[in-house]
């Protein structure tokens, strides 16, 4: 077992800065970079192709080519080295925005704006980055290394939108071990140049350059043999030179077993034992720093060891100019991991756990979760850390990451820790996944848990009661009982206190007690502001706006609307379900003030956000649609009013018992039925399903591929697409995207 060693604590901001700097710094060229790729680079630069794809297996010098290009490039170069932690739409967009901000004055806050659009990576955040790129007055080069780390189709979807924003004169250069999905479209339009393993393979001249760099003479005939035996594989040629330098014949096989044998004999076994141990054990890390290595090894000399290894070992790559972070060459790391599994297999889980502990101490719990997920025996700890981390990750817009965590541990593991099942229900409800939310509610109904939860709530029973009150599946009386229980349970210091108060206000509305509802929402807003809970501020202020407008207190209502809108704008919550009611009330206020331009602007924002507002949050979804239907009726847009009423009916089928709200819907329905007016001059709005489809029209995915993303049939996509065309009065995708952008349904 390893001895415990105190970790050097780094501030959260400093750690984030170091990790980001490592990602955004082009690697330093080494002696192994001696074979020039100038001809390939010159050809790519002069091709006028917006996209240059470098695709080849490991060991072909893709990163070296990009580094040589970056060093020779006259245009500003934005560099991003991707890893598995970037395989999330928002995380990827933050990296791209940060890289671009390094070369472009005036866009320093782009990454923060992207984080704020976590609820709509494809619809808002990706167009925001694409627009920023397209606005560049100076041609630039955006280089993405290790693109194969992106496995989630959603990450490639947002990347395709960003690529569309790269202006003429600028280029995207991406290196990957696997086929690059965005190439299919760019090939068809002649926008790309591809560099493959065939182009990167060394010929006899390249082989002789490698040997000459190692101070070895190689005849033309011997060079031909080396190239034939290695099939031009650059790493194989370098290994052949190393073998010959040590007295062997200039021959090498590309067989993985031989490579492992060679690396063992020449790159590992000749090192001192403490360096061998260091290399093997730190191979569990994606990236290395001295404090992190000391923490997992129980040592205090990692900085010295890293410095010595970097000076002598070409397989240790510095990631930043300060030499604080490193990574192993991919093949070398794979070899080291196989050695660790062979020599010290029982140590692997402990090393990963120590890495997780270090990242947790550095206030980077999402990274800690990733390491714990690789250790089955630590599943319980991972689950508890997820429960403590989920809310923060969700607020950062990393919904895809959270959902991947949950898929990784599986439903059974979540069910075994009921507080995490509460979060699974909340996330499903807020994301508009009504069936999933109902399923988790059923699981929670049979669950019990007596210990303090990790999420800061007073108890599991209180947390469950709040979710149950929010979903209101058992009617107003149960919602009221659950809300009162939560208010009594959550103390003033609880981060869930505001949620309990807001739910109590909602229950009073369903009971028709407007006075008590206003008291609860007022206190809920105050507590939410104190706890910096933006969702709580938006929802409570929106409900207060409804109450004060209904009571004719328009000046007071204007204050509530302004507070809600400021919170939405500050945290970029446009596409969040809790924002729909705020936009509806902003439009209602604008109509009262006679500002029709503002009315249409706010209505568009509300209609755009409403797909995530489903029966999983029934009274909010119904009240928001009822307010919007009344607005459209007042604007003489009766078709949209009817459409919204049909959406209300669909929600009431699943949640029929919503107390006084049902009576309000019936009153308005009777008003509509008694009217003979039509007066409509436009087409009906897009349905929630059509709004979910709309962002994908920006991509180059086929209808069948979009169907796969949305988990619907191709016929459904075809039908919804035809409906969008008909409503927008257009005939093709580009026109639909432009029309949607013009009216505010796409773009930032």
C-alpha cells in the first residue's frame, strides 16, 4: 500500500487556469520533430479550404504536424488539445471559446456566455461561438488536436455548427485517430483537404533524416528496407533508429508486441527503479502535475522526477510553457498501463482513488467523479460525490456529463442511494423528460433513507416531498402537504429553503389562496436571492408578476418582471423551463404599456423555451401556456391561442387534478368557444417537437441521423420538417434556419 502524503493545495481558480492553459498551448517541438512537414503544411495553407482534416492512427505524427504548422503560421493560431473531459457539448464549446479568446481581443467573456447557455448547447451556445468566429476581422487558424476524444454525437453536432462559422481566409485544422464526422458534408462541397496516414508515412528520405538526426548513417538501400518493414510508420522509424544506435540492425516491426518489448527494454528497464515505478503508476492519470503525482504516489519529489524524465524521455510531453503539466505520448501511456496491470494490478484502483481525492481537495469534484467511475469498488463513494456535485454541474450547463455519469453507474445503483434518485427525478423534470421523471417518482415512492443527504437538504423525506410537490401527480392536497412538510423541515441555512417556500406558494395558488401564495413567493424570492439560486428567483418573481398584474398593481408587477428578466439575462437562462412564465408576463406587461415590439420579442422567447416545460412540472407548464394563450388571443392570433390550449389539454390528460388552475383554463376555453373572431394573419407556431428538431437543421446530419439523435422515426422527422417548411413558407433547410434566426428561434 502507498503511504499517505499531504497534497499541495492549489486554489480552484489557479487549478482551472493551469488545466486550461495546458489545453490551449501548442506542444513544444522536440528533436523527434526533426522531419519537416513543410510541404504538407504549405499545401494545406494554400488550398483555401476552410477545413483541414489530419486523420491517421497513433504514432503518425499528427500532433507534430499541427505543432510545426502552428510555429510557422503567420495568422493567429487558436490551439485546443482535447481529452475525454471535453466530450460534452458545453465543455467543448467552452474550450473552443477560450481558445479563440486568446487570439481575439474583445471576446474575453465568450466562454462565460457559453456556460450560461447550458440548457441549449446546440440552439444557442454553438451559434454564439460560430457568430463570434464569423465576425473575426483577422484570418485565423483553429487547431484541434485529439479530436477522436469526442465520442458523444451531441459534441460533434455543436462542432459542426461552430465549423460553419469559420470565415473565408481562416481554417480549422483537426487531428484525429478516427474518421472525422464533419467531413462528409465538407467533402461534398469541396471545403476540405484531408491528410491521411498515406501522406504522413515516411519515405526513404524521411527515414534517412530521422537516422541522421540520431547521428547515424543510413544508406538508400537500408532506408528502403526500414520503410518497407515499418510501412512508413513514423514511430517505427524512430524506434528503428534507436535500435541501430544501440548496435542493432535497422529493422523494426509494427507489431504491437515488438513495440512493447522494445519500450520495455529501452525506455523503461534501463531507468532507475524509482523512475520506472513513477512512470507505471502515474500512467493512470490523463494529465500529470508534480502535486498530483506526489499525492497519488505518496512522495515529495515528483517535480524533480518529471523534470528529469522530460529531459531524457521523448514520450513525456509538456503541456504548458511553465512545465507544470505534462502528458504521456498515447502509445507510451498504453504501454505503461499494460505494464502496471502486469506488475502491480492490485494497485490500479488505489491510484485512481488517490487521484480522485486530490481533485476533490482542489475543488474539482467533476474530475474526481470521472476517476472514481473507473473503480467499481468505489461506486458508493462516486455516487455520494455525484449527489454533492450534480447541482453545480447542472448549473454549469453540463447536463450531458451528468446524464453520462448516471448511465455509467446505472439505474440500480441510483436506486440504491435514494438522495441521488431525487436528483435524477429533478433533472428529468427540468429537462422536460416527463416519462423519465414519472419513473423516478415511482421509484422514490417506495424508497427510504434515514441518513443526512449529501445535497444539503434536511432529509431524504424532505427532498422527496419537494420533488413530489413540484410534479403534483397526486393533486393539490398532497402538493400542499408535501410543501408544508418541506418548509417545516428545511432551516433558514438550507440551500433548499427557497425551493420549499416557492412550492408552498404554488400549492396555495392551486388551492385558490392568492394572499398566502404571495406571502410565500415573496419570502421564497428573498431566500433564493440570498442563496444565489437563480431558478428560484426567476420562478418566484414570475408568479408574483402574475398575481400583481391580476390585481391591477402594474407598477409593482413591472418590478417583479424586471427582476426575473435580469436574472435570466445575467445567467443566460433563456431556454430553461422556469423562464417561460417570466417571458409570458414580460409580454403581458409590454402589451399593457402598448409596446408591441417588446410584446413580440418576449412572446418569441417564451414560445422558444416552452418545449422543456412539460407535464413533469404541470402547474408551471399549464399556467405559462394559459398566459401565452391569453396574450395571443388579445393580439387577435386565435390559431396560436387554440394551439396552446391543445397543449394545455395534453398536459391535463396526464395531470388532471390541478385545482383552481383547471377552473382558470375552463373559463378561458369558454371565452374562446363563444367568440366568432379569427383575424389571424400568420401561420401557427412550431410545436415542441418541431422546436426540438429545429436546431439540427443547422447541422449537416441527414434526416435519418437526426431521427437517431432525437430517438424518433425517420418518418416523424420528415413529417415535422415538412410542417416547419409549411409554417415558415420555405422550401429548404437553409431558408428555414434563416427564418428561424430572423424571428429569434435560433442563434444567441
